[in-house]
């Protein structure tokens, strides 16, 4: 007998790890999981930010802990997984959200250290996050936050695009390797005016109208963290129990850039 549709989206009993969970898209994803019923483990380097989000979730009746984590360090990702299990007994959802690159310039001018830093943060840490999650997860869902920059040319962001193209490839391959117990998918956000995005494109919050005009978004507005959260709740839930190896674009209808 089919389950009611609202039950399929219910995350009660789930435990979600969200990297980069102290602000922006990561915070939005964490709050979305809490609202859907999951316990949340927030990870980031900025301890005060993740502790503030965890405190807010607990004050609203949810379960949340903060674990200071540098996702470019394998040992810290392993410690994050163990902390999640110690706090809530298991891991069923893992979101590799931490990433970004504030630097845009032609690849021939890009400092080598920025290439290395971008690959470490936006690709290698996702590889390690996926492997770590799978090692500690019996069944569940891994969600990688990718970008339209990984699916076509984006002059000025070749380093970031290369990392996200690698993320897409990891998503497809690990979905096959981790099946049938663990599903692996990705979400590609469009124009969401986070701190990192605005710095990369050289805009401020006072110039959001300019960003909207430049991106030519058919749905007529910039994105919000909760737009990405909704997609992640879907992918983490039983509503997506037959969905794996997919990349969902959430960008208001605008072309990737």
C-alpha cells in the first residue's frame, strides 16, 4: 500500500551532517532538515557561526550540535562523522556543501596556489566527505553541492568549474558504486547572493538588482538558501528513494554560468 505523500518527505529519525553549515546555503539546508524532522550536525571552520545556528535550532525544539571542521583535512572529517554518531547514534544524510572560490580571473593569470586551494576545497574534500560518509552510513543519502560552472565554459572561473565538473563525475560514479544502500545526488544552485558569490562577481548587497538583470533569470528573482534546502530535503527523503546519480539544477530557469 502506498504511503501518504507527506510521509515520504518526513525526515523524523534521520541524522544529517551538513558541511559549511554556519551561513548561507549550508545554514539554509540545515534549517530545512530540522524543519523536516531530522537531527542536524553542523560543520564549518567558523565555530561561532555553527554554534549560533545549532543554538537557534535547539531553541526551536530541534536537535543540533556544532562540530568545528576543516573539510580539507581528512582526519577532521573522520572526527566529524564520529562526533555525529556519538551525538545521535547514526548518520543517514551527509551534505558536502562547504566550498566556493572568491577569485575570478583568466586561468593563465591564476596563481598556482589558488588552483590548489580551489581543488582541495571544492573537489578533494567532497571525495573525502563521500568516502567518510559511506564508511559510517549503513543506508542513506549523500548530497553534493555543485555548480553550473561544472557543465560548461565560465571564463574567469576555470579552476572552480574544473572542481565542480569533478564533483559531478564523482556524483555519477559513486551513485553506482554505493548502490543500493546509499544514494548519491547533487544540487547545482543558481544565483544565490551569498558572501562568497558576491565577492567572486565583485558586487555588494546593494547591487542585487544589477545581479538579477545580468543573470537574466526567467523566474524574476534571485535564489534563496531555502530554495536549495527544499531540493535537499527531497533528495534526502523517501520521496526520492528511486533517485540516484542525478544533478538537480535550482536556478530560476537561468542558464548555468
